């Protein structure tokens, strides 16, 4: 009986370890995705800024 308990305990610990590893991997993947999204957002904002500046220049030119 004790042997079965030990075996069962071992299986549980193994499953727990695997589960924790999976969570760790997923967490790291999410971190990477988050950083990529941040970069895309920054680029998008830069693009918007550039377009706005160009638009302002166009308006200045048309006024003259």
C-alpha cells in the first residue's frame, strides 16, 4: 500500500513539475509577444506623428 502511495505521489509531483514548466514557457512566450506588440505600437505612433507633421506642412504650404 505504501509503495502504491509513493508511486502515486511521484506521479503527482512529476505532473506538477511538467505543468509548472509549461506555464513558465507560456509566460515567456507571452512576454515576447507583449514586447513585439509594444514595438508595433511605437512604430505606429511614429508613423502617425510623421503623417501629422507632413499634413501640417501641406496646410502651411497651401496657406501661403
